[in-house]
């Protein structure tokens, strides 16, 4: 069993820094989007708003860990979700 391949997969250790940067960017985008939506607490959320949060989380998750998926793709998904909202 190759422990390095198990831990890092096909990517090198430098991709961990890229994952950290992508995660920070996506966190800030979600945070900004939810602030723009104006909700502050979970108790204030309707079912539709909960679906928006789940959609944003799903759209934000992929570019955090997959090199092939760019952040711009998630921004388009964010824009569509907020437009529908």
C-alpha cells in the first residue's frame, strides 16, 4: 500500500495550498451571498431558503477539491441560484 498516493491521490503536496485558497474563496463567496440574502439565523429560514443554502454548498464544494472545476463555474451557479431566489 502506497501511503503517499492514499493521502495525496494523483496530485502533489502543492495542490493542498491551492485547495486551502479555493476553500477560503468559496467560503467568502457563500458568506457574502447569504449576507446579501439578508438572513441571519437558521430559525428565520424557509424551506426554499434552506434549499438555496444546500445548493450553494453543493456548488461551492466541487471547486474546492477538484482541480478540473474552476471557481468561475461556481460563480455562475451562484448567480443562477440567486436569480431564481
